């Protein structure tokens, strides 16, 4: 436990986890800098970003595996890490779930689950094993070994093992990345339901935005060691606070325009308003973020665009549309609206969220892709 003479942080509030101005270093390189975030009890938080952005280092620092260069980490209002002090990982009441499951191959499922509660009595261990197998929906496999299980079953056993000691916080490092896409999505939904039902607090690291959005109550987007935006998935998608977040999250294009008023912009698609005022002065040349769901089909609209690419997605078709200026848009049409390449279709803008950035002089096209990864 924390030494009695180790000071409690001033002005601490009832967040289960707090990171305050955290910085971490590897050799002579600062890999996390000025990072602050808080996680409420019972919530699921995700750190999202490209490889090398520092998100796994943050997770290791929370776990007590990496010392901070500066700043502090608090769990339940008590410092567990600061410069010159690190509470050992085993005293932080944490559970860990790894990408490769990290199950002991020589132990049965039951013994794997019981590993973290091995100081309990035999009767207590048996009750915990039965409870955890029920929680993760694997009632009848306690006597099996990890190699006899599917990837999804192994990951659920890893979660059961992490939950067994009733930790204050569970840390998950890319927990589904080794699974195929369908299983990853299905298991992600199941795991979220389990964690919410148990009231477990979680910090999850991932590079997959679909995974972060499906699991996270709050998501933090990181770049080069900095936390750029800490927000709900809805706000990250519709109201990114910088160009990197707009690029990294979702799909869309950046269309040139002119700010007529704090909430009004004029583009080649016409004049439209959003519910969020911009801080840029009137007359500023801007780039406006338009998502595929901001551009809707309208056969009666005078605004026309040419279909230059299409991607069938089942219930919807993602069209790449070229405007008369040469600029391109992305738009989602219902899948029964099957238009041919070269066909001109009617569209209109239906966007409530006005997201604009000062125009970069080096933009090469009238409308450029913000991010088109599917």
C-alpha cells in the first residue's frame, strides 16, 4: 500500500483514475508529454491513435511498469506514480487483458481464472471460478486447457481472470487485434455488455476507431505523445477540434469555403449554417469538413455530381462524387439507389455540425480527402 507519509493529492475529486500533466521518456526521447485525462468509476475509456503515438506507454505508466518523467497518476484519489515514486503494480488493484491473452498453457481454464485469487480458501476460489465462468458465458469449460479453446473463448477467459480479484480498474492493450473482423466486432459487443453489467472501470488502448467507438464511453485521440481531444465518440466524429482528429476519425472531405459569420459558411455547394460558432474572423478562407452522411441524395436538387467510384456496403453504397469544379465528395446512399459510374446524381447538404479549419495554402485540389479508410 502507499506509504502513510506519502501525500494525498490536493483538490482530488471522485474520479477513479486521473492523469495530470503526465510525461514519459524512453532514453532521450519524450514519448508522452503534457497528458491529462480522468476516468469516472464504471466507465470505459479508450486511447486511440496511430502506432507510435504513445498510447501503450500511457497504459504501462498506469499499470506501474513505466516511470513518469513528470506529472502524476492517481487511482481513487491517491498518487500511485510521480517523479521518484512508483507504487508496485501488484499493489494498484489492477487487472490486465493483453492482445495475446497471456493465459498459462499448463493450467486449466479454472486454474487460470483462480490465479489472481490463489490466496483465497478453496471454497472461495471455487465460488469465484463459477461466478466468473457465468459472467463470461463459459459455464462448462473450466476443465479445458487454453489450446482447446477458440480465440474468442481464450479472450473471455483472460477477461474472467482479470475480473476475478474484483480490481478497481482493468487495463486492456489491443485486446481484440489478433481476432478476425467478425469475431472482433461480436466479442467487442459482448465484452462491453459484461463490463457494464459488472460496473467495471476500464482503460483500453487501440488503433482501431471502430473498436474504440463500439466500446468506449469516452475516447482520447493521441498524436506524437499528446492527447488532442478527449470526448464522446459522437463529438469526436461530428465536432473534431483539430485537423488531425478530423483526418483520423471517420471518413470525409475538406471543402474550401468562406466564413460569412461565426456559424455560417459559403461553399460551392451553397450557404449553410451549423450549431457551433467558429472563432475565426468573418471572411476567413476555410476548409469545411463534410462527412458522407452530410451529403444526402436528392433527385429534385439542382446540385449535381458525377459518380466516379462506388463501394457496396450492404445496406448502403459509399459513392465518391465529383463536382463541376473537380472537387470530390463522399456520400452514403441507400443500397437500392444503385447508380452507374459516370452517372450524374442530385445531392444536397444536410449538415448540422459546422466544422471549419483555416484554409491551408498548399491544398492541391478544390476538395481534398480528410480520411477515407473504411
